C-alpha cells in the first residue's frame, strides 16, 4: 500500500501510523457534555468501503487525512489534516 | 532408465547424490526426481494418513508425493522438499520421510488395512473417553503418526537475503507466453522483471517435442533469452517463485539462491524479494489434472505431462512398459512421443468411442481404467472395455485428465475463479471482478484450457494475441506515473 | 446418533453407510422466538446454550455463508485463562472450565488439548508483570507457574535463549492452557444445537433489522423476512454494518489479523509459546502444521487478507525466538476481520433497541471465549440478567469509564 504524502510523495505504508476514522478530527467543544467525548473517543462508524482516515507520516510528522477503501485497500488520495479542516 | 539422445541434461557432467543412504548418479541439469526416474526408483514416499506407497506424480513444484528431507553435514535438515524442484549437486543427501522403519517396510501402513474405521473425520467421533486419555494417550499417538518431514530442532544459522526490486512490468513465468510478453515489453522500452520458478526458462517448451518458428522449442527459448539478456531494461530472475500479490502493486518473491549447490558459509540459501510493479502478466501456464479411479495413487501412475517432461527434458522414462489413460489428444501425444523414443506403449485407454487409432501403439477406444495392481510399484492396469474387463501390463500409467490453468495469483485478493464449461476449467476472474488483483492480467495461454504449448506453437495467431495483450498491458502500464525514480 | 468409538467400529464394519448428516438444514420459518445473526463459534454456542441451559427451542441461527466460515474456521486455536483484570479473569476462567467438559457435553471431539501455554519474558519489567499476572491467575483459581531460564529450557530447548536483543529470562507457564481443533468447535456446537431443535440456516444474509416502537420485531434476509421476538447480533468484524441496520453506532473498529500455517511436520513444538517482545504466538496442530500469528495489520480493513509488512514482521519474530523454524515452509496464510474495541475487551449486552442484543469486541481473542460467550449471551437473552462472569462486558462501559484495558494502552482500537 502506497500513501501519497503531500509533503514527501508516495511512500510505503510502513512509514505511516494509522489513527482510525477521520471522525476523530471532529473534536467536541471543550465544554461539550460527556456523551460527546464518549462518541469521539470510542464510537466508530467503521464503514466497509471508501472512507476518510487519519494517518501520521512518521518521517515528516505530518498528520494526513487519507481517502482510502477499507475493502480493497485502494488509496485515492491524501491531504494534510490542516488543509482538510480549512476546506471544511 | 535413460533414453539415448533425449533431454537437456549435461551427460558429460555426472553428479553423485544419496537417496535413503543409497548412491544415485544423475547429471547436471537433473532434479532429484528426474535422476530417480532415470534410476528406476519408483517408490519415493508414503501418503499422509494411510501411509500408502507413493511415487513421483508430476515434473514440477505441484508435486504432492515426492517430498523429501534434505540432510546437511552437521545434522541440519530441510523437510518437505519437492524432489521435482530440488536440483542435484555432488554430495547432496536426501531421505524419504513419514515412514518407519523404512520406505519399503513402513509399519504405519497398517492404517490402510483399517481404512474403514479411519474415514474422514473419524477422530471427531471418538477418543472422548476417558477424558484424560486425550492428552495422555490418543493425542500423542495421533501427533506422532501425523506430520510429514521433521525439523532438526537446531537453530537455522544459514544466511538468508532480503532484497527489493522495482519494475514497470512483472512477468510471472518464462514459458512461451511469458517470454513473449517480456520480449514485447522489453522492446517497448519498459523496465521488466521476468520471474521464473524453474531453474531454466522455457516452461512446457522444455517438456514437449515442439517447434516454434521452425526451431526446436529449447533453441527458440535460447534465442529469445539471448535477446532478453542483452536488454539492460530486462531482469531475468530464475529459481524465483512469486509467492503473493499485495497492495500497491507489491509482490512477494522467493529466490532459491543456494539450494542447488552445496552449502557454503557465505552462500545465502534463499532471498526474499519485495517486488514493486504496477503491472504484471501472469503467464504461469497450467497444471495437468490426474484422473480419479481406484488405486490411482500407486507408484508408477504419473501425469502424462510429467511422463513427457521427463522424456524430453531429462531423457528419462520411469518404466519399460507404459500405458496411457486419457480422454483427449494429450494421451495420444504422450504415446507418440514414447514410441518415437523407442519405449513400449502397451495401450492407450481412451474413453471416447471415436478415439484415434494409434501409430505404433494400440488404442482401446471406449475403455476406462478401473483399477491397478502392484503395491510398491505398478505392474498392471485393469481396463473395462464394453462388457469385458482385462489386465494391461504396465509399469507406468500416464494419466491425462485435462488442464487446470494456474490462476492462483489472480485470486490472492479475494476474487474467485470462473468455471468455463467450454474450457472445462476454472479461468481467472476478469480484471473488473470484485477482489481482482489490480494491474494483473493473465496471458492468453495461461487460461487456455488446452495444452499451453500446442496452442501457442501450432497457431501463430494465438502467439500474436499474446504479444498484443502484452503490448496493450504495457500501454496502460506506461501511462501510469513512475512511482520510483531510481 | 451418538458418537463413540464403538459406533465408529460398527459403522466401519457396515461399510460406513449408516452415518447421518451432523446437522439438519431446514428452510427458514416465518417466525422464531429468537434469531441469532451469525453462524460462527459465538452464534452457534449461544444457540446451543439457549436450548440446553434454558430449554428454549424456537431458535434460528442465520449465517450468510456456511457455518463456521468466519474466524472460527481459521485462527490460531489458543485456549487459555491467563487474564489480569477482574471482569476478564472470571469470564475466561469460566470459559476454560466449559472447555474442559466440552467433548462430553457436545458428544463431539473438539480435541481440546491442555498442552500448556508459556508466555516468555525478556526484561526485568516483564518478569515483574508476569509474576503479578500469575498471582492474579492463581487468585482466580486457575493455574500459573513462574519458570526461570532452566525451567523454560526444560520445556522449550529449541529457543534462542541468548538472543542478543531479546534474551529469554523466563516464562509464565499456564499448564491448563492449550489448543483445540477450531473447525470441530463450530461443527460440534452446530450438531449439538441441531439435535436440540435449533434451526441452522446457511446462505441467509441479514439485510435489515425491523424495529417498531423501539422494539425489534424481526429481520429481513436474502431468504425472506423472518419475525423474531429477540435478535442477537453475533457477527464479529461485521458488527458495525449489522448494528447500523438498527441505527446503532458501536465502539468497534474492524481490523485484519493474519494467521499462518506451515506444511506438516513431525512433533517439534509441544506447547503454546508466546514471545514476550514481538507479538508472536505459535503452537503445532495435531496434523503437524505449525500454526502462528502476530499483530493486526493496524489499519481498518474488511479485506480478508493480510499485508506483506506484517507477514514479514511475524516471520522475523519467529526467527528471533526459535531459529529452528527457518527450515519449515509456510503453507498458507489468511486474514480475518477482527472486531476491535477501545479497551480490548468484549461486549455482551443489550442495546438501546428492546429485544436486540450484541455480542462483539473480541479483538484477537474470540476463540477461547466461544463457550463462555455463548453461555453468557444465552443467559442474558433468556433471563434478562447479565451472567455474573460477564456483567462487566457492558456496552455503556466506555461512557461510564469502566474500561477493561488489559494491555493498558488506552482508548485506541488498533492498539489492543
């Protein structure tokens, strides 16, 4: 599996650390109720198919939002988490 | 026995090795199996459960019976080695396995007598009482009887290598289809890796009496290889088996670097390659199917493709009287080749009523094999023809049950092979099937249900199709961005 | 038909013509009292114990493929009760006791073999951790023996004791740990459940869960609608998809775990051995293959196949620990879909939908749990009370902070 790091180019999967579904990026407000924090930390939509995930490229340290299929392992693309957030 | 004037072995270079403590002489270019065939050794192993005597069935890595232990000085052992893959070298020592006290006299063969009580899964229905007897008695007995070869228990301190390679195109198999695919891609300027599990390129062209472009098969192969070797963009990897298809165009490959030579301290035994190639052509050919009939596992019953392979590649025949059983023309091709080499063919048993008459052998049309005799080695074949039954004398029975294309790699990501009633075989899933391996295409010859070589060699159109397929694949491949710039 | 050595003899003498199919294959009825989604080990054992322990009969198990075609059909077959945390300890202890009587109960030889399990340690910290774990096991009523180097050498002479990076300091022996024949567990439960009247329905994929007024009323399947008073989701790696049919989101992430088996070998590894440093565990099957595995591939996946990186990693761990294995040849490998939970422990509980139950979150370790998992889910469904050994396996424990984090790695699914 090759992941195209926006900073480093396509690199082998072993350089990356997976952190799970991109819903992890949707952090609740600091004063959100406990239920919202439970959802962030524990609940997962866990889709079978194309989805957005959070990975870290350990070489450059960048956090990426990776567009990937969990059934075929095909990688469609990746962008910096900061860019993903700016794009909404 | 050896047949004069046949085979690609080097008769000027005899090689001595030991099988079960006995000296055997082969020639450079032999495998253990071919040397044993030439030596007249038919009994090489015992079956897993009933310990039935077994002989060499195939001429390739698909061999199920001839599994041997390779012994090294110092006591190291490599179990379950295919005699059909292990090349001979001076000082090689191999030993049969899963028998006691000897291959000829195996006490565990008593299982065969009690087969009625040892049917599939019998152990799920018994050995439950008393409870503590399972770990104490039943299971140790079962474990001792099970298994094939043995590990020495010594640390494996031999050197191994690990390496990486990158290419635009990986061609899997160096038979005629793979050679042509590599040639087409190489001429087009692509970086090509041509991986071949055998020690010698050519595939079935080494095992058949076939001409290509007016040249004997092996000579044609040598010509193509010369051109490939001269191309800086083509890397030929012999003794290299592609073991798996993985994500991102990665392929596992295991190269037998030193297994065909005497061990040396600085000689790696094997090298595990991780090959990255966005495109691959599977040209792994096809494996012949055996035929089901009672006692079809006796030593001396061989695939017809193996009988021809031993004859043409190694100049060896496993017996003096050969019978052939099959419902298609490969049976007759086998008989013709044997007769031409001066070997007696006692009968071709062909279930088809309109089976062709033999030239130099007798065809039993509309007949079938219903049994065999000869516990440690075949002596006769029971044939039913119409309402009559009779024995045909034979110490080898060549069986031709049709061909199974080697589709395995196309299924490594979950796609299922597709049954094709016309080809009478499972064909590779299409490139768009769910779970298909991205970038992998099966070459025409690999999925043709008929004998690979005949199709390719006899029909120039088919050859062109293979080349066209290679080129079309390459066009797609070249359109992809180069991931690695070396 | 009762299975026994005498029966095998008698049938052998009669040409083996008297055997009957091990289980019936009925067509699905329009309605059942209880529908179990998933015909793997956990689903089959749930159905069996519902019938056996609670006298319930109107039960169907719906399996989208064939019985035992998921993780029960291909795993590393380890059975153990060597847990540290209250909540896990009593559950796995109960499971091990059920294993010890399973053949007699099911009248099926699942080849449960208590060959002993040895967890090796390679550092001072690990020695302490295993001593502590051993005491927890003994407190629970299970068995544990702390072995020094010579003690390990007596059992496992083939290890590389003086590996420069991971020298073997000792091991924790769990004598009652061992293995079982995984397929036979599915078949044994299926046969026993079928004998008690449970309907086992294969090639029946659930496509929807019917809920009315907050209560489950049945399921939609590829073989038609089936009404049910109670429905249990016992589908391992597919838990999130099935739960979504009832608009539920689970604390589960699906990951692929690989397993490997070598060609058949004469007996050479007598125990179950686990490497304390790399994640690697191995045993030898009765057939002779060395069965081993390692970590998950770490990224969410529904592809039942593994990545080359983890395959290589597992082989390297094997060579580091027991270099004799270099001469064995891997026959095949397989990837199964694991239902990873945030704390590495399972869930056996009700859901917010009345009458809908969930059994999932088995991470790596579902095989050894099969008897107790079915036992406890059956207890919950039949009595509406959690079984005492499974009362901490609640679905809401993540929200309430009652996590069972055996590895202490925190709330990240792929780290357990």
